[in-house]
C-alpha cells in the first residue's frame, strides 16, 4: 500500500492551469477548485464538492494550495 494520496494537483502552468491526477491517471487541467471537484465527480466521487476538495487529506497540492492558480 502506498502512502501517496490518490489525487495530485500539480503546480500551475504558464496559463494558470493545474494538472489533476487520480490514481496515476491525468484527468485534465483545472483552472480552479470547481474544476478539481468536477474531475473527482467524474472519477466516481459524485458527492464531492469544492469544500471536500479543499479539506480532504486525499488531495495533495503541489506548488501551492487550493488558492494558488497563477504561475
């Protein structure tokens, strides 16, 4: 069993987008917490909203937390 969180939000790129990876699969590029929540809903966490994304220890924020979207 790995200790790494199954959800990784990577640092912002030049356009302010952040790659979102769930269980090793990149789901897309998010431009805000709402996008991350949408990706997670599509990945099977239908009940998740923005607050769940911000509060969850399953989400690893690299290059800044959920309030960082600029490169």
